[in-house]
C-alpha cells in the first residue's frame, strides 16, 4: 500500500541482510537521536519532576497538579495543522519545514529546562509550573513534527525500521531521564541534574542537523472562489467557533488523558467547586469513570466537527479556514480510502485491544504468589530487553515481508501472547514460567506496536502528514480504555461463577492464589479459573483485529491487482 504516492512500489520489500542493514543507515541513526529528544522531556516533567517536588517538601496533592503539564499530548492534533502549514521565519527556507520546526522546539525545550534548573520549587512554585507546562506543550509539538519527518523521510520498506529506531531512542531517554537525575541529585543537586538533561537534548539537535532534508511541502492550490472579508461578522463567527474549539479541547483532553482538569478548572473559576469535585469523583469511579471519559472524548470530537464545518450555503472566511486546517486532513483520508476508510479506522482502534485490557497484571502476579521484587526484576530487566527485541523484529519484518504481511502477523501475535498468561496461571508461582510469559508478551507487544506505527504512518499523505498522524495516534487507544475498565469485573465474575454449585473449576497450581483467597471471597481454584477465563477473553478480543487486518489487507491486495495505488494526494 502506498497512499502517499511518493515512495516507489506499494509494498517495497528488502531481502536478506538488507532488511537488517537499514538500522545502520543515516536516517535510522538520526531517528534514534530524535526519539531520544522526544522521550527525555516527557519523563522529566511527567515523572522525575515529581521526585524533585517531593524532595522539596511539597504535598502529594500539589505534585499531582504538575502531571497536568502532559495534557498537551492528548490534544496535540488540534494544533498539528500549524506544523504542516506555518513556516518558521528564517529557518524553513534554510532547513526545510520539518527540521526548522524540530530545531525551534528543541531550542525552547533546552532553554526551558535550563530555566527550571534555576528555580527553587519551594519558593517559586508558580514559575516552576509555568515552565513545566511550556515544556509539555512544546515537547508535544516536537513529537508532532518528529513523526511527520519520520514518515516523510522513509519509504515503505524502511517505515518499520524508522519506527523501531524511534522507539529505541525513546526508551533509552526514558531510562536516562528516570535514573540519572535521581542518582545525581545528591551530588550536583536537582538544578544541576536538570541542566545536564538540557545539555543531553543537544543529541536531538545533532540529529536534526544530520537529518536529510525532507521533500519540499506540496504547494497548496489557491482558493478558486475566495470568500470576501466581512470584519464584523467574521469577528463574531471567530469568537463562536473559537469557543467551540476550546470546549472541544477541554472534553477531548479530559477524556483522552483520564484527567478532568480541563473541564473542572473552568467550573471552579465560575464558583461551581461542587460540580468540579463531582466530575473528579466520576472520572475516578470504576468502571463508570472509563465510560464517562470515552463519552467526553466522543463529545469533544462531535463538538470539534461542529466548530469546523462550513455553514450550509453560506461560506465564510472563518469556516473555510478552520475546515481546511482541521477538517481537510480527515476529508483527504476518506477520499483516498473510499470504501475502506471506516474499516481502517476500526482496525486502528481494535488492533491493540489485547494489550490494553491487560491493566490488572500487577494484581495478577501478586495474587499468583510472586513477590514484588520478583515481579520488578523480571518486568524491568527481561521485559525491557524483550520489548526492545520485539521492536527491532517488527522493523525487520516490515522491511523483509512488507507492511501488510507484518501487520497481519502482529495482529495474531497479540492474542496468542495473552494465552501465555492463561498457561502461567496453571503453572503457579514458578519464576521461570513468569519470565517466559513476560518475555513472550513483551516481544509480541513490541512487534505489534512497531507494525501499527508503521501502518498508521503509511496512511498519511504529503501536505497533511503531521495532522493525520497526530489525529490517528491520539485516538487509537480510546476503545481500549472503555473495554479495559471491565477487566477486574470479568475476573471476579468468572471466579464466582466457577465457584458456584455446578461451576467448572480448573485445578489450582500448588502455592497459587493462597493469599488472595481472603480478599476475593472465592477459592484458589475459582480465582485461577477466573483469571484463565479473562486471558482467553482478552485473546478473543484480538479476533476483531485479526479479521479487520485480513479484510483491509485483502482489499489493498485487490486494489494493487486492479492497478490502483490509492494515491490521491493533494496536488
């Protein structure tokens, strides 16, 4: 499949060692540096900063508020069109649109991290919060443009390798930002640690300067029927549509991030603290909170569509501008994938469902009888190693087998790996079995994740790369959040049914679920049966992804046989 129409054969494949050699190419090495620059500020404001604040004596409530700095990642697609459309004065002409935006974002992040290094949070908490929010917004913007460069700099055969290199760099940054500041804080202080992190961001800057310049952006055709300006009416319409966009952003951000702050803060400002508190309680409730979050996100999308759609029979400048900026990227996708657009969007939403519903794994390991130390050692060491291997294997598969074949394999890998946990349940607290199960799951998850990233990247078209990828990547986990909210209920419900008279009980492994029996109110065999049922159910959810992947792959194969590339990129 080659919807972008600028990278050669639709299913370009590399043979033999060439499929591995792509990891040593300039683009892949640059991508790893850019992935590092993407992951470093994310963890510095989302996780490591909380340790600094706690060390400074701040309360957990205040620390929790700082997590709001990462809300920008949930709604970044709202300003992604700026990355596609707006040049950086002085830089775009010299470096190209993508590299100019990357360099500008990195300069701001470096300066903001240096500014944070000089702030004492116990005395200047407001300044610290402002700088954290600035880093969050600019870092989310950097992610938008890095994804766009990655897509535009790689052909289909290298899409998997580029996705893998990005994830490798990102994971290295997460390790560095999660460990190094903590270790050095007692030696050079928190300020010195953050100054060092700002210096490490120069790895991303070196990546930008070494990056090949992407193809020039496609020139947009002039509007053949421009709308005459009417300042008074346009101002009123801008105010109305702008208010709807802000309301949509609040609903989307609160739903996608799982944090109702963007909805609660305006209510509190209006004196409706009780309503804001009720909203926070609703978001935290299980499983109703997950349903509310999904409804909030869907409501935000509906409101956004209302804000950007032109007025019927009455074209206006605000309506034309907003539709071209926010509506045209989706309209372009639908035009290029006529007959398959709905299937593709459904595929994106369900492809990782088997992974999303595994949100009760730590309780499962503890119930099964493993110690916290055993869990941490296997997950943090072997799990990371196997995940990195899975990412690399996914990139190799895309290069060697082609994108759609690799995507099909990834669709099967997720459900199959979940069945390994059903096997682990029957083995009991055997450390070798835990290592095998976590190793296989992380390998499969890394493989499938890389294939999905490469596939979503292939769906974009030049001229809308940043906007389309940001939208797809923001929404793909929405359905998983809703279904994952029922995971615990399924385990407990299946356990009670199995324990009831006439229920079918699987034999409990020796030493398994002993300490969890009193908490659950069922027998060890009943709880083990409940977990087995849950893991089989989670694998069954993957069937939808398998079916949709096969359907989309079949339609794309027919399209290629019929001589169509699906390329209707804007001229």
